[in-house]
C-alpha cells in the first residue's frame, strides 16, 4: 500500500499519512529517522528534507507511545552534519521534542557482505529497532533519481561513500538496501530539484508519499518525475537482490484529502524555462509540476502546444491537454494529477 497526500501544512499531511498506514510500532522500541541532509541548505532549495515532515513523524511516534527517537544522518563528503542539523531546522526539533541528533560520521561501523560485496555500515542504522527513511524526491546526475534507496548512502562512513563512487553507485546502493532494513518510508515530495541533488532549482509539488517497502515506493515515485522504474539501474538491481517489488496495477494506492491540492502553481526558475511551451490557466501546482518534470526529461521538446489548468474545464481545441480539467483537447493525458511518465509518452 502507498499513501499520497497533498497540501501545504506539511507536518499535518505527514501525520495524516502515517495514521492512514498500517505501521507495526511497539511501545518501548527505538526508532531512528533518516532524513536527507546531504548539504547545509534549507529545504526550500529542493535538496534537503523539510523539518516539518520530520516533525509530523515525531508527533505521530510520540502519540503512539514511542519515546526513544533518534534523527540520524551523515552529510555528504566535505559537508558538516552538525551544520546541516542547524541550518536545516533539526536542532529546533531536538529542543522542541527532546529527540536525539546523531551524526553518523562519528559512529562505529560494522562490515556486512551481500552479493559478493562487503560494505561498512554505521552501527546505529543497523541496530535501531525501527528505521524510517525520509528522502527527498529529486533528480541526481549519476543515478537519474534519488529517493528511498539512495538515501541510505547517508548510513555509511565517508570512506565507503568514496568507494561507492569508484565501483559504480548502482550495485552498492542496491546491496546496501538488502543489508539495512527500512521499516517505513516517508518521501518528501514538496519541492525537489529536477537537475541537481544539491538543490537550486526546486519545483513545488506539495505532497508526501508513504509506504512500507522502499523499492515499491521508489518505483512509484519514479513515475511521478518521468521515469519508468526499469530506467533506474539500482531499482532493477534491488529487485533482483530481493529488496522488494515494483509498484503494479494491483498495488493499493490511497490518496488522502485531494481537496488539499494547492490551487495555484508557484512560479520557479524551472517553470519559467518551459513557460513558452505551455498555455496555463489556474493550474494546480501538483499537476503543473508533473508537466514540468516531463518537459525537462524531454529536453523542452514538444510538437504541439500544451494546455493545463482548471480554466480549461469545458473547453475544446487542438493540442495536448494535461489532466482531467483539459480533457476537451484533441489529445489528453488524464489524471488528477497525471504522472509525468504518462505525459512524456504524448509530448
């Protein structure tokens, strides 16, 4: 089961998504939350996990009787996890909710082997009772996308991160996920960057996606930003290694509070880049972001004018209509919102 929730009250939509899921929590267990704090930049830049998302998780855990909560992370090589905790708003969470911040750069490691590959893994990530993986859905220069599976790279020492790049990221990322048990995933899909994993060109979507299996969640999220899961090598390898299965037509998808979808697409540098191709009238941000993801994947190429927004309800014409509101055009990609991967097929 995958739950997707929209809105701008990010802590609340996170809490509501967890409440709608079957999470196997037990009183007295130790829970570790692993956000993506790859750099010391605020979440609004599109690279790091919003503290409001983690706040919603903490609130849900504490309401469920969980008292031992750690936020664990090891920022990228050359960046300071301690600085990222401060800049990204996590020191404030520590003080407000009395949770622990653990810099995995200072953690001891345990070596494990999978599929012939030995990997050094931070002890805390292995020994927690329950690991909640909280990545940002965004692009990555080398792996195309980064989400749940790749986020666990923050659970290894810097020396191992360097080695991952030397031997090729995809296989060790898949093996790492076979070795570290992710118990639940909460994806920050609020404003991930489409071009660079360290942020700078965010595209607003205002959604969280939650689910139990990291591979299923990643395969679902791939479609949201214009990829088939088969196009992402570490997803294919993880399936072969038994991490999980791809999302399928049989997967139960629950959408909570569809009326919470933002009613207006926020402007950004990425949207402005493709504005000449789009005829927009009162488009929701989540629908517009799917279109921008698809246009970006296609390199800004389309043979027909694209129409999107609630202002096109009941109107007809030539061109491509995006979403149910624009179903009167000669070609329409239906959905509320449609997936970027489906839009790409028509552009």
